[in-house]
C-alpha cells in the first residue's frame, strides 16, 4: 500500500508541475505531446495521424481532437499525402516549431527540478524498477 500510495501522490504532484509549465506556454499536456512528437520526428517534422496515435498511445478520436485544436491555433497543418490519396501528413508550422522550441527547455528544467533530490544512480535504479513494473503489467512502451 505504501508504494502504490506514494506513486499515486507523486503522479498528482508531477502532473500539477508539468501542467504549470505547459500552461506558461499556452499548452496542455496533450498539445505539448503532439508538438514534441512532431519536433522529435526530425525535418520536415511531419507524421501521419496513425504515427501520432502510436506515439501518444491514445485513440484516433483523441488524436483528431488534438489536431483540430492545434490546427485552429496555427501550430500544425494537415496536408494530403503525395503517395497515398487517403493519407494525411501532420506537420509543425513555423509558429508550432517556435512554440515547442520555447516550451521544451522549460519542460526539461521542470523534470530536472522534480528529480533533483535523486542522484544519477538513483534515477537509473528508479527508472529500471518502474520499467520492470510497467512491463509486468503489459505496458511495453518506453
């Protein structure tokens, strides 16, 4: 009970801190996730909605809602695939790239601040233990 209780409390604390960081940039966790995933994809920073769905581990409907909001804000574009008549590519706009490039360093700073009480060895040990627990529960994404 102590482990689960602490994990639950820690999850709430971390979530609140991350939301505060995202909010400072006009983002929520879902929007940050899409923009960061596109940014990590490398030039030209585009993916299909299915690739975003796999990376985010959410339903296609959730990806569609996220993309609708980001497109309305001018942060992403959706364009038809040149090779697949039914396919669509989602890409960062210049504004989207600028926003994620501003938010990402703050996000990393927040994560480092949250983990500052742990040494590198402790972080690695915790990460390995949590990965093992997740895998034992059927979550094999990393």
